[in-house]
C-alpha cells in the first residue's frame, strides 16, 4: 500500500538593503570601481511556503556592515535611512556578511526583493569589492528571482505622475503595495525613515498578503 507523499515546501529568501548613496551608472558592470554604493545594512528573511498560502518564517538576519574609512559618507542617503556616520563605520566586515548571504541563497529556491533590479547588482558589486565573487548564484542553478515591484505594477495601476493619461503605470513603492493590501500604511507611527530590517518585514507581509489573496501562487515549483 502506497501512502501519499507530501509536497516539500518551497523555501524563499526575502531581502532588502540600505546603501551609502546610489550607483553612478546602474548599467555598469558590477566590477566597475567607484560606481556602486557600499551597503550599510543587509537584511533577509528565510521562509517556507506550505500549501497554497501559508508562509512560515524559519529565520531572519539583520546585519550592519562597516563602511570603509576611505569611502565618503553620503549625507543624502543618511536622510533616508537615518544612520549616523559613526554607526556606519562600525559593524560587520562586508566579506563576512556576504559569505553568510551566499550560504543562505544556496539553501532556497526563490529570492524575493522589491526592486530586484537595484538590489541584485548592488549586492553583487559590494560583495565583489569585498572579495566574494560568487555571492549570487549563477544562471542555471534553478534559483527563481521575483521582484514584487514589477509583479504588482499592473495590480496597483498607479498612473505615472509625469504622464497620468498615458495608460502606463508607475512602479509602486513597497509601502504603497502594503497599503493596497492591508488598507493602512506599514509604519503607523508616522516615521519617514526606514531600515533594511523594517523593509524586509514589510516585504514579508506583502508576500504573505499576495499569497492569501491568490495573487501569487505556486505552479510547478515556481511562484507566479
């Protein structure tokens, strides 16, 4: 007599970064010196998808990375993330942080970010500068990459501010997606600052909300 075999849960890694500024050229190779900003905060959540919509968190990691003394402090970025320069100069060695992320990525089937087109090259560039050349799994490894910003652009249908009658939609911010799903902003305290840790938790809530509504589902071992 053969019993039913339970389907193994899909394991996801949801991540976010806070950086010391923006890339000078976002199309440049990740090996281009001086082009890519240093990462100040790196946060990720590992979760398993059980059944159609139950997201179970199995681990969280929040790392503050030490900013190299030779890298100038970006005051514009500080107005967004709220870190002081003294705080940013302390922290975990980047090579240690990226080695840990590399190991975490090797144990999941899906990596999720809100604006993956920004986070992926920034992580790869910062890891490369720290001597970790293979932080991001190479193509062909089976790792699925999911960007919630692009996934939900046609769901929220927010008109482009520069051309609201064009029929094209702007990329939703993470808190805009959260508000659309839950009916209130993520941070009800009114704070304008955000960290990689809080944004990763917000992303986790958004993915859970999309799954519960059936707007994100598993087909053939992939999220669609």
